[in-house]
């Protein structure tokens, strides 16, 4: 596969990965939840509700609802900031790391199929 995808190939890749996510036993996250999760795992900490809301251009309640869902799935956890008790830090978990590793493997696997 070349490093550039045609628009239809990009959409096919997204479609195939989305189908894999719906069909498997992993959590079925929304696009917003996935964006938040990827931000927490791919960008350097610390992450706060306020910071994530500003970065993603959504309200703090939107982030809080997503974190509630992802926390229940053990994909992230929250901890009070010891330096500033008003802040809640969003932290990575082993389960979250494993979830994203499986997602990355699905994307890699589908990339080779789309490019053929």
C-alpha cells in the first residue's frame, strides 16, 4: 500500500475498522469518546477535564459523560490532583492501553486490505 490513500480507500478503511469495532467484544465507543481516549493516550499528560474540553472544543459536561463511560470500562481513571485539589487528572490504564493496541492492530490489518 502506498502512503497516500484515495478518498474512497480512506473511507473504506474507516468503514472496515468501524465494522470490526462493532462486531468484536471490545467496547463500542463513539467517535467523541475515541477522540478523547486517543488524546489521553497519544498526547503527553497531564490531562484534565477542562484541558480536554478546550482542546476538543466541547463543554466540560461532554468530557465528563465520556469519561464516566470510559471509566466504567476501565479505559481511563480519574485522580484528584494533589497540587491543586480542584483539578481532576485523567490517567491511562492497562485496559485502555490494551484496547488501543487492539484498535491499532485492526487498523494495520485493514490498511493492507484497502490498499490492494
